[in-house]
C-alpha cells in the first residue's frame, strides 16, 4: 500500500479553518494517529520536565536532538512513512536502544512511524512550547509531542503544516493551555518513533519510546468531532496569500474571549510584533491585518486569549 502519511502542503489561496480538522480522514485506512483506552488513568508529575529550556518566550524549542524532533535532521528522508497500527501497550513494549541525548536518528526504531488508537487523558503546554499529550489504552501510558510550528527548525520543517493542524485540533477539542482531565472520544495519533532519555516526563513509557513529532491527529470516529465539548471556536482567514491586507474572523460559542492578542513570527521563529485585538461581545473577532512593513515571505501567527494559545497558523505575504 502506498504511504498515506505525508507533509501537509500550502496551495493557492489558503484558509486555516479549525473545521478542517474534521475533514481529515479518521478511518484506519488513513491511520495517522492511533490510541486505545480503558481502565485506570495515571497522571504523573505536573512540574516542568527536566531538560527543557526555562524561558519559553526566549528559548522556543527543545534542547536535545531538536533536529530529530521536528524532522529536519539529514536522516528524515530515510524514514518509513507508512505507519504501523499499534496500541499504546504494544508500543511501550517495543525493543529500543539505551537513551542517548546526543545520538543521531537510530535504526531501526527511529526510522518507523506508528498510528496509535487510544484516548488522550492529559494535554500539557510545555515550557519548550511543545504540546505534550498523554496517551492511555486502559493499561499503559505513552507520550506524544507536537512541536511549536513557530520555533526555529520547526518553522522550516516540511511537516510544519502538520504540526499546525495537530495543535489546532488539540486546542479545539482538549482546550487551550494545560488540561490534566481531557475527556474526548478516541483518537488516532500518528507520528515518528523517538527514544527520549527519562527526565520525569508525564506518562513516560517503560522503554522511553514516544511519538515525537506527531504528524497527524484525528478522531477515530470522525462524527465525534461534532459532539465534543471544545467544538466551540470557528476561525477563518483570507485572502491568503495577500499583498495588501487579510481578514481574521473568529467566533467563540463559549463567549469567553477577553484580552486577545495576535503575535506574528518570521520563518526563524523570531517574534516580530504583537497586536491587541478588539473583541465584540466576548465572542467575536473581525480583524484586518495590514501588510505594512511585512516583506514578501511566509509568516506564522498566534492568537492568545488571556495568556493561553487560542489558535495558530501561517500566511504568505506576496
């Protein structure tokens, strides 16, 4: 079977709409993320993980083996992109090599991709800006990490659109910021196997194996998307690309928008400017972004609502 796991691409006029997550196939044929659930949940430490940079704003991105974590290392092209469907428990029992913080991508395990059917029981917004998802299949826990697309390295990865889509799915259905009591339907998490040295991670596997990065995140049953509690934010943006201005429209069914900001980043993850965004009735945003001094190229944007990330994506200036 031809691999169905590939980088998301940017074509023509581009609208980053959260509802697009629901259009991603959720069947096992399109397995790009897979977890399983049942029984007792184990939530471990809630402190910052060791080995991560303490200053989030100034040090976006991880410290160790960052190239492998965002798929920009030279061995990425040799990865087998056809994912193996597996449970969390079986994933946790795979044979791995002794963890090494300085190792290159190591065969055979780190050249494999997996689609895990499971539940996510916790979502953590890490100090290195990754989204840390705790997978659970009713027996064992596992970790899946989604890089921040605006961080250096991740921003230039061929998989950056996949990171954006996965993070927007997580924010929409698991809530913005950290949530230690995620309660949604079963999902399929697809990503690349990565052996991470133990440093107090929440939900760490016994073999130190995790999915890092996540390249796709969808509901196991696509219809779950219309039933979940966090299906409460509609977003549209266009035109994209643009040469003069573009318009962002956001609508929150929770009426919880307050102190919203829009931050722009360049391709290297450098913060350029932050705008305070007016909100209509705590539920609507209709904001026109002018090109002004932005030079032609690709940019990333991030909306925050009272601090936590609300939505993020990218646009092209012509």
